[in-house]
C-alpha cells in the first residue's frame, strides 16, 4: 500500500504577507510611507494585489527594496514573488481579453495579393530588426545618464549630514554609497547622507537594465567645529538668560558596522531621515525629548549629554520610537 505524505505550503500572496507583517508590528500605512518614502496608494495597491495600477517595474522594485530595508526582510525574495504574481495577473487579463468577440472586418476595394503580403512582411521584419538592434546596442554600450546637483564637489558643510539630490536616466537604479535610494518617474532622487568630521567622499552610482554603470564622486568637507562654536555661543546665551531651559538634551548617535536607515524627532518635529554611514556621528538637540527609529537597533549606538548609553535595542531589526530625555531612555515602544 502506497502512503502519501502531506506538505504544508505557504499560500500567502505578497500583499497578504505585507499586510500580515504590518499587523504583527502594529504599523499603519502612513507610518511605513513616512519611513520609506513610498506613497500610501502604492502600498495599498501592493497589499491589495492591484498590480495594474502600479508604476513601471523598476520603481516597484525600488519600493520593495526600501520596504525590505525598513522591515528587515530579504529584498530578493519580495521582488521574485512580485514578478511571479504579476505574471499570473497578466496571463489572466490576456485570457479575459481574448475571450471577447472579434471586431468585424472592413474590406476595401484594394486587392491584396500573396506576393504583396510576403514582401511587406519581410520589409517590416528587416526594418524592425534594425531599429531594435540599434536601440539595444546603443543602450548596451552606453552608460546611463547621471547628474549630481547637490552638494557641489569640494563644498564645505556645517554639520554632520548633507542632502544629496540629482537626476538620472529614466529607469536606472540609483545607489548612494552602495545603498539603494528611491527614484521618481522623472529620474529624480533625493536622500540625506550622514557625514564624518573632515573630508567625506560620496559615491553616487546609476545602473541601467543592462548593468552598465556610471559613478559620480563628490567630495564634501564636514565642519563640526562651527557647530560646536554655535552651540557654545548658545550655551553662553542660555547662561545669561535665566529663563531659558537648563535641561537641554544633546543626542549623539552613530551606527556600526553597516549603513543604517533612521529617523530622528526632536520635541515632536522630524529633524533627520536618511541613511547613516558607519562611524559618522549625528548630533541633535532638544528641550524635552528625542525619539529615534532605526532599521537596525542592535547596530545603533547612543550618547545622551556625553553619557554613553550603548546600543539602541537588542533587536537586530527595526525598532521604533525609542524616546530619551536628559536623564536617558524613558520609553521603549516596539
């Protein structure tokens, strides 16, 4: 007698998986949108499986990469599942469209002979082949267009971060210091990058669908001393003005050993959102409280008013809204 064994198959779609993960972490679509810069409507389309309303695949893959980084997931697995499910959607739509009744044929007085059909078909194939080969060869041998608008090469930045903006060839993937960033439909990109004191080299890379790359390097000098001088002047002013608050919160945060996305809120206002590079220290001030959200809690390190508080969290994944005051951590939301 032949015995059969049963195997449990995970039948969750990509949308069901994303919705389940969001429910488990008690995240709203707005919160995910704010942290990943993906529009809420696109997150809804992904969760509901409405793939026909999504933009081009290159942008959806960028969405999924940002989503995977924020959620601590395998980006390749998400992209493969999306491609598989979208192919199924296309096949179903094709079957429905082919099921419709054929449009009536209108015949003209022009007599079409078999010879005319054959010659026209050959000419069409030859011309189409030349056009296709020209486009493909041109795309294959040429680098994608890339232009970094800000910051200017050799610029000096007062502070520990800078805003990198630019424009690239439509459909290209963009990486800043090997970290993927979102690109809109016009090829424009914008991202905050953390800096270390002194000379920093920011590498911006554009990659075409043929894996041709163009890299632009921008040198930026980060001047932390001016920030310290300004803060010292502010401290003197506070000493003169006896009505100013005395329990100012000074936060220092850095990551190691990997680049990590994070956002910082000071007294309820968003003051930073971007990828922080290893060994680059970001400094923020607040009067009442500072809240930190990090993509990798166990690789994020915190100092409050010069006191080393160690890692942000023991979690290897995303941690949200870790709140500090002048005395240390006061609240840990998960």
